[in-house]
C-alpha cells in the first residue's frame, strides 16, 4: 500500500479575529502542490513508523501518521503495519506537508482495508489531526476560513503555470509569527480570487504574517523580491513560513540552489 501525499501553498492569508478558544479566525486560499512525500504500509507484527529523508527526528507518538492510525483504531480493526515515511517536503515550512501525511494515511487505510468511510467522515477524522488536514482529503483549490477547518471549493485554476518554492531552513515560532499582528477584517476578496487577473495579485493579495516575520528575517523579503526580479507573476510566503514561492508563466531557473527547493508545473 503506497501513497504520494503532496503539500499546499497559501494564496493570501488574513488573520481576521482572535477566538475565545485562543485560536484565530483566518481567511486563505489553499492550493495543492505536487511536491510529494511517500507513505508505504507493509504488514508487520507490530505497528511502527520508519522515517526516511529530511532528517525527520520525531518520536512515533508525535508523528501525525501514527496519530492517524490510532484515530481509526478507535472505531475499526486495523492490522499492524510498518509505516515507511519518506519525507521530501520540508517540515515546519508553511506547506502543510505533515497535515498531508496524516490525511493520506486516513485515505490509504480506508481504501486498502475497505473501511467504507465517507468523505464527510474522513473530514471529521482529519479535523481531529489538525486544522489543515481536512483540506487534504479533497486536495483541491479551496477557500478556507475558521481555524482552517471550514473549507469551500474555489473556482481558481492555475493549470499550466509554474511554481518555484524555496525553503530557507528557518524555523518560525508561533509566538514570533503572531507578535505585533493585529487581527482585522480584510478587504481582500479571496473567495473570488479567480476573477482577479494573476498579474494584479501582487497589489491586492497579502499574507498578514509577512509584516511580523520579514523584519526578523530579512532574507525572506529578499527571496520574495528575487522571485519578482526573476519574472514571477506573484510571490508570497506560505503560511507562517518560512517557505517563499513564486508563480511563473514559464519554468523558472533556480537562483538560490543552496536551499531546498522545488520547481513544478501547477495542476
């Protein structure tokens, strides 16, 4: 049993209000990216998670793939597996790679074991894993609100454009990301982003976290500017960073090869 979970970028990210539960309400468009990890399940006497690639040092109990198995074991008889996780997508990069792994594990077990779990129920299981996880059940362009768990289909298509993602290997703490950030209602109409020509996104579509993070890590702003200088139609930080991406008409050439990066055609 094998799966190739991808990741996502945020196109616009507005923090609109602080919630009573300590979280924040947000607005964003999530767009799926085919920079993939690999998950393979092999029958075993006892379930274990075997990590490969990207020096992923995490205890099994903290691994979202393991948590996905435990969630389903509460309601179904799940056999024991060796779970091999090959990490290509950087962790903690604002790309949702971990969330994609958790959701992919739910979908893989459902499909291969014939559990007959509906998409709605898969969404509910995924929401228990993390706010971003339900998006990866459908894995289609979506307008996302609430903590990230309220997902509506977006008409946006970026097919035939190219994307260049750079991960400058900077870990952004949650405390720093939210420092000096003042939630406010946004005048960006992200739910109708498809009606705005991509050449105009630069002037209207913002990631609120750039305001608090870029002054602390000037290289992130430099990378964003380099994207535009290299011909990007739109460039932004994804999530709370530190990945920076640019969207191009044609395949771009890498300009910062010392950092992990991915270039691919959007679907």
